[in-house]
């Protein structure tokens, strides 16, 4: 009988979308390689605007510092300035490794796990993850449709009883919108979910004339009546599935896509993070949406997160 070493392990990620730990170690062997990468993101070939010379000039690394110096006048530029790494005393390579880990998993990874692997304090690991999550946001995403699903769920403490009454007050409402075979967004909704909030999200995030699939919640009744600011009908088509009658799919009418995302989200947060406060819940939703919207990238999502460092530099 063959031993374990003779058993071929099937890779779930296509070869062109893999980024292994060996590749990571070769590309980012030390802090200098990480700094050079950020510099190249912000100023390719070291060409940057020099405030003193008032022109684009070549800059070279200053040994032992996180600065680059102008060839002509010696004025310094700092690749880490304005990024999540500014003023950090933690190794850049550890930051990159944390990004690699958070981008290579489907359900996330805890700060406690990074603490165990890197020997930083839990406070440092938690702060790193908070900063990295700030990069993982698609902002006010507009879904392109033409078919989208919309649903709401609740996150937090235990529920007593049934329905959406006072027993839900200790939970945080979340509204999700998902393109079929596409992207998803999820937003916390302070207070109770109502028609005004839901219709505002439809107008903000769903293109006019899209078909919107929902459950039977009465607050969705106004989707086909929505109008633009100048009074023109927006042309939304509304289809709904009646979950209360235990009907979950009727032809192409269902909300399985967004409900699948809820399952991934709750399973991930429950098993990895265990508990999330209302204060930080939106940042966790952004993290899960960011990964979901790039699921076709394999674990090259790490490189997408890295690209956000310069894109979101202040």
C-alpha cells in the first residue's frame, strides 16, 4: 500500500493563480526587499518629484534607513510615509507575511494565529490585522447586474423567540446585495432594517433596470416603484421567493447566492474570530467581501492587498 508521500495531492487552485510560501520567501526574503517593493509601487525606478528641485528626479536608497535620496540635492523621500506602515517598529517582512496569510485563506486568519507564528505580542498582531483590513475594502461598490439578490441577516447575541421584534434588539442588522456569478457587498444597518434604508441601498448600489431577487419581507415592496431624483422610473424588476411557505427555489427565483455568502461569513467569523463587536463588524464584512469578490484570483489576492498599500496612501 503506498505511503502518504506517494499520494498525489490535488490542488484546488489553478497553477497560474497559485502563490506559494516558497515564492513568497524568494520574493520577500527580508525587510529591504519589502521596502524596495513599496518604493517601486509608489515611484517606479525611483523616479519621484523632488520638492526642492521642483522636478522629477532619480532617488537612491540610503543605507540603513527607510529613505531614498534625490540624486541632485539629497532631499529625502519616504516610501512608508502615509501608508499603514508609517512609524511601525515591526519588521516589514512580518507585515507582508500577515498579508500573505490573510489573503491566502478563504475564511480569514486570527491575530492570535499570527502572534503564534511570528512571536509578536497579541496587541501588535491585532493592530496589524486592523490596519490590513483597512486596505480590504471596495468602498461604495455599484453592482452591475443585470440580476442581483438582496437579503438581510442579523449578527450578534442569541435570539429569543421568532421574527424581527424586540428579541432582535441585541443583534446587528446586515444587508447584503450579490450579483449572480459576480460580486457581493454587505453593510451594517444601525437600528432596524426598514423600507427607507433598503430602497436607498437599491438606488445606490444596483444599476437601474436590473432584476432584483428578494424574500417576502414587506420592506422590499417598493423596488419597482423607485424613481430617480428627477422623477423618472428606474425600471427595476422585482422577483421574490416565499421562504415562509418553505419555498426556497422556483425556477430562477431564489436568493441562494447571497445566502451562501451569509453562510461563509458566519462560519468564518464563528470559527476564526469567535466574536466581533459592533464597532468593528463593518471592517470584517469588508474583509470577507474583498476576498469573495476576488475568489477567481486564487491566493494571488495577496498581491491585490499589496497594491492597495500605495493606492490608499495618504
